[in-house]
C-alpha cells in the first residue's frame, strides 16, 4: 500500500478516536454506531492489506 494512502487511513483513525473521546456519536440511518470499532478497522486495514499482498 502506498505510504500516502496509509497516512490517510491512520489520520482518519486518529480523527475517529478523537471523536470517540469527545463522546459524539456517528448517526447512520436511525442507529448510532460506536466509533471505536471503526477507528480500529481504519487503523488495522493497512496492515491487513499488506499481509494480503505478501500472502498472495
């Protein structure tokens, strides 16, 4: 994965974690979702992508 794309994912994860610290909920449809799993997914996606490239 390109280093610029990796930076964007880490930056988005940081922003989501900051929003979760502030206690703001993200509303999708009528349901609120927690930001922590979203932040973890954004943080781990580059690692998952690189592992997939190395495996296949």
